C-alpha cells in the first residue's frame, strides 16, 4: 500500500488508505526541529502526503534552505520556513498537527535520560508556544527522553489551561516498526503482514514488545522471546553505536513518525479504523502515562485499547512490573521539571 509512493502500514489487519477518504480533509502540519536529522526526511515524507495542505518548517537554524529545497517537489502541500523564536507563532498559527523532533540526540555511552537537561527545556518552550498559538492541535512528541517530555508537555498545557489528554502523543511507532521488522526476519514472515504491539514507554526496559500478541499468530521459544525483546529494547542503541558519535536513528524514525502522523490525520479525517501504539495519558496501569494501542479519531485518542494488557504471558507480566518503577521515575522527573519552571 502506498501514499504517493510512501509505504504506509497502519495496522496489519486493516486496509491502509491512499489518502483522504472519509471526510476528504486536508491539514496544516508544523514540524519543529525541521532542519535536523529526523526533521528533514520527515518533512519530505509529510510533503508527500495527500492529507497535507500546508507544511510549516520551524528550526532555530538552517531551515530556509530545507524549505526551498522541499518546495520544488510537485506535491500539493505548500511549504514555508520559520526561523528562531520570533517566527514560532507564525509557524504554529491554526495548525492541526504539530510534530516535535527538536532537541539533541544521543552519543555512544549515553542513555536517553542523559538528554533531559537540554531537551526538557526545548520541549517546554515549544509546547508553551503550541498552547498559545494552536491549542487545539494534536502534538506528536519525538524528542527524548519521551518518557519525560510527554509529561512535561502535559504539565505545560495544564498550566496554560488548554490540556486535552486526547491530543498529546509520545511517538513510539519506531519501536513497533523495529519489532515488526525483527520478528518478520526471525520467523520468515511477510513483513507487510506482521504487527507486534509494543507497550510501556520509550527507553530501555520500558520498551516492551508483546510478542505473544504478534499478528499473524506465531510461536516463539523462550530463548527467542528473550533475544527479540532485548534486541527491540536496544535497537536505538544499536544505531547510536553504528553511527559512532554522529547521532541516533533519523531515517527509520522519520519513516515511523510519518506513519504516525498519517494515522493521526486519517483519524482526524474520520476514518473509523485507525490504530497505533503511542505513549499517552492512560488508565491501563496505575501510572499516569503508558504506551498501548490506541484508536485514533476526529479528536485524537478515541479509545485506549486496554486489552493489550490482558492475557499476557508470565514473561510479559514480569516485564510490565519491572518497567513500571523506571517509567514512574521518568514521569515524575518530567512533572517536577515542568512545575518547578512554571
Ligand atoms: P538533530 O540534532 O539532527 O536535529 C535536531 C534539530 O532540532 C536541529 O536541527 C536543531 O537545530 C533543532 N533544535 C534544537 N533546539 C531547537 C528549538 N528550541 N526549537 C526548534 N528546533 C530546535 O537530532 P535528531 O537526530 O533529529 O534527533 C532529534 C530528537 O529526536 C533527539 O532528542 C532524539 O533523541 C529523538 N529521537 C526520538 C526517537 C523516538 O523514537 N521517539 C527516535 C530517534 C530520535
Ligand atoms: C531510538 O529509539 O532510536 C531513539 O530513541 C533514539 C535513541 O537515542 O536511541
């Protein structure tokens, strides 16, 4: 399935669309951090989407050239560039979807949490501007550590009186993309058919692939479960080490973020069959934020699919308990940061 050449796989068992279908809507999208390693290929993929009428590119540097370059592609989205805090309002005014890959990436030896000191402040100030200029937009947060930056965004929006938990997403699609790829390779399955839900959060052991819920149904030996789980959890580090100081995943992330953005827009457009895993405010556990499958609709999250957490194997149940302590700490760290700074 493709959207003007862009492969889209929203859900293994649902038909992906080739563009606006239900409501035939098009949307205004802003990418904040658009000149970066993720921002550039992501903006290209968004430019290819028939759902997009306007693509606003914002960065603190180098964005005018990226926009000039992209604007020559003969797809309908109109591209414009915004540089520096003084132009942020213009980038955000009336947009439907804001995607945030702004911030520093890891180098070998770092955890995602090591990025907190720089990226927490970047996300806080960008989300403040979102609250002021497009409070009704869906927000897709890519900047790490996602486990903390999403709670920061929620607190900022609350402080501004515009928080809608249905509209704030931590993008964990890359974990699903990786899980699907690694499982298909291991089990010789057709990639396009495979869907592995990945729950929890987006760092180390908080990334939990539910291999027992792989579609199509497939049997795993205990050692395969261990090997695949660890590989999926460490896949980001695999890329960081391979890039040897030149950053983290950018191309696969752009692909994953474009898929998630496309799913958000399909939901906004009224498609009634759009499901993705995402890190959102949730009541499926005793933690305030948790990634599970969510149904996307006209107002963002339409339903949180709690059944992800039923019928787990013993291995998965233990892993859920183990990840909660780390995830709780990351959430609290984000909340404290946002409230201290407010
Ligand atoms: P990068 O350094 O290549 O690009 C980041 C961009 O952000 C740069 O262009 C920079 O100028 C811009 N920027 C910095 N501060 C800004 C601000 N205040 N406003 C607007 N733009 C600003 O980094 P990258 O490889 O694109 O990674 C970006 C972030 O995405 C990192 O935090 C990384 O850890 C994260 N990431 C998340 C996932 C995920 O699965 N959620 C996957 C990969 C990377
Ligand atoms: C990833 O999973 O690739 C990203 O979170 C980037 C990283 O630091 O690993």
